[in-house]
C-alpha cells in the first residue's frame, strides 16, 4: 500500500490521463432463460472486459463494469453491476449514462427464447419442441445512436472467419468508433488469456499480437 | 494429516462401510453447443453432487465424479472426469462401469441443438432462425437398464410443482432405485447450499429438511 501510494504521488495526474472521465465497460456472457432451469448463453470468461475495466480504472477513469455471470472478482476501484440478460445489461448501461467512454466487450446473446415458461418443460415421448427465438436489443448500436452517446464507443467482434471484413461491416452497421476484432478461429482463444486482435476504425486497421 | 491418520486408525473399517465399493457420481450441468460461441445449458452449481461424492469417499468408496463445468474443486480422494455434453457424460459413466453405486445428480440437458454450426451464425435483418432440438441420451435410464447395472442407482429430480408425483413417475420410467426430489419452487434453492428433499423409492416417500 505504501509502495502504491508513492507510485501514485510520483505519477500525479500524468499517470491518470482519464481522471474525471467516466467509462462504461460491459463484460462476460448474458444468460437468457428458457424456463426456471434451462438457459441459452455464450462462452465468455469475462477476462478481456475485466482487464479493460481495470486498465481504465488505473488510468484514472471512474469505471462502471456491467457484467454477466463470471467467476471473476471485480477489479479494485471499479463499480460492478451484475446482470443476467441482454435486456438487463442494456438497462444497466443506460442507467450509467452519461459517460465519456463505452467499451462493449460482453458476449451478448443475439437472441433469447420467446417467453419464459413458468414451469419446467417436460421431456415427453414426442419430438422436442422447437425453440423460437426473438432478437435481443443491440447494446452497442443503441449506445452508439443514443442522444447521450459517449464520445468514444468501442465494440468487440468474435468471428471464426473473414475477421476484418466482418469487423469493418460491423463498425458501419453499429455506428461505433472502433471495433476490436478477436480471431476466435485460433485454438484456445475463447476463454483463454491472450488474443490476437485487430483494431478497426474509420482510420483503418491496426493489428495487435497477444492482447490481454 | 496426523489427526486424520489417527481418526482413520480409530475408525477402522467400521468408519468406512463402503470400503471396496465403487461409486459413480454425476454432477453439474451439461453444456450443449449451438455453434462455437453459443450453447444451451442448465443452472447447476454442482454443489449437491460434489457433496455426495465427498461423503461417499469419506465412507470408503472409490468415487468417480463425472462433472460438467463448475467452479468447484474436486473433493480430496475423488477421481474427477470433466465433460461438457450429455453424450460425453454418458460415455464417461459407461467407461467407469462396473460400479456398485451410481448417483446421477447432474442437471443433464434433455435436448441439444440439432447439429453444431461450423461458423458462428450471423444475426441478420430477418427473423431469428428456430433452434431445432434433438433428445439427449438419458443417462439415468441407460445406467438403470445396463447389463452392467450398478446394484444401487439413484436419480435426482428438480421440479417446480407436484414434486413427489413426478418423482414417483420418474422412478418407474427410469428404472432406478431411488429418486431424490428437490423442490426448486422454493426461492434460493437452485444454486443454493441447502435443499428440502424427498426420497422416493418402491418403499415409499421419506422427507429430509435442509439436505446439503
């Protein structure tokens, strides 16, 4: 603690360039209930979002981390808001506005089951019921087009093929400033601790190897 | 360790009534992939199955714990086999036969998506694709009717209503010896540390309050 205090004194505001700025970071999966027992979700450890939330906090920003269920502890100094569904996550993000920065790292489920059963569905002798899906709200696009739009809105893309082409298209479709494209076709990337990423913006593409 | 060694010496075989017996315990959820990113699953902490595996181990049994993804450490002295899908779980159980006891605690997904996409499905402008489901193998019924059937096969039921009637029907349908019925309609039971259970067998029904 003494060492950190000295570091902070030596660093001053120069070490905290985001002091006074407010950042929203989404992280982890969303969980979309089918019934009280079953759910749809995405693989996401939450590590990338938590690492970004922690880094923004260290740079001086006030960080609101809107997180689906993960096994991770909230980084020190970061305010975590726990959510389950995409709709919960959007509501928590909107409640955290206004903000200067929004970083949408969460693996939000694109679809949710159409209506949550009140009782557990029974396995019968007949064929399985088809699961009807409805589109979830698009958190990245909603924040990008909000009348309280953060100045910098960053989205993430997890793709298995044509990573950069999809990221470029997503940038235009969502209306955000940057897309960070993770190539999940490489083994061990999903849930792993290191990714190869490409940062796609209106200025072009920048590649980072082994991003956290 | 010395204390435990003394305990074990004092207890002798009387404290290890299951010495020489082999038990299979299934625990946790199964995870059924839709594509490389999305999956279907069930809420299950794995705590009940892990507690049972630990207790059987303490009673002297050789325990094979076949577990879906959980945040739990394997109990000491228990052999854990990690699986993802219901089909993996059945294969691991069959590989662990012959056994004297099978305790099927896992929250196995009744259905899985019909065919895993090789690329992540894209969210388009049209309606969401319906998710076609196919029935998963029934691990409890398969073990109960195996030609290498364990002498004691125990199933679990998580129900929201008519708990005991369903448990009685499940007992007959699956061919197991006992059904332990957890009433999940009580708040805080799913993922919680204490359950009210009813043990249903051919001999009738026995209620236990606050089972682990």
